[in-house]
């Protein structure tokens, strides 16, 4: 049911057809927790998340994850973009996710630096 909904959303709403070879086998996931099939399912979910109208929100949430997790997620998205045909999925479809992820990463760093500076100012005022 979930897989069917994801595929329908991808095809009907986002206009991204999903080829048979990229459809996860949910029976293998259910019976054996097959990592390859789980990867396909997660890639499908990620593809929908970063293509929908709330993609900025989802990308921002991804950017709050630990840096190593962000890297794995970004690799999965890039793999998804390169393994499908150019007609169905392309980097333009998702926008420049890598550029967006860098921008959010640097924005989050700047916010942390601002917090550190503010804390340092408070410490100096106390002294």
C-alpha cells in the first residue's frame, strides 16, 4: 500500500515515472530486511521528499541530521538522479540539491558562530 502510494505520487503528482528495476521488493524487505531493497525504498521516499512542493522544509530537516548521515542521504539522492533515464529524473528536476545542502550547512554554521559570539560577549560582560 505504501509503495503503491509512493509510486502513484511520484508518477501522477511529480511526473517522475519509476522504472520496474528501481521498484523495491517489499516482500524481501518484510521477510529478510534486505538492505538493497530497503535502499530502493528509501531512495523513492527521498526522491518524493525533495521534489514535492515542501522540498525546502524536507531539505532543511535533512540538514539538521548529523553530518555523516547528511552525506549518506545526499549520496542516495545523487545515485537516484544518475541511475534513472535523463527523461524521467535529472538534476534539474530536483534543483541543485548539493548547492542547497551547502547553503543550509553554511547557514547553520553561521547561526552557531553567532550563538558562540553572543555567548562570548555575555561572558566578557560578566567579567
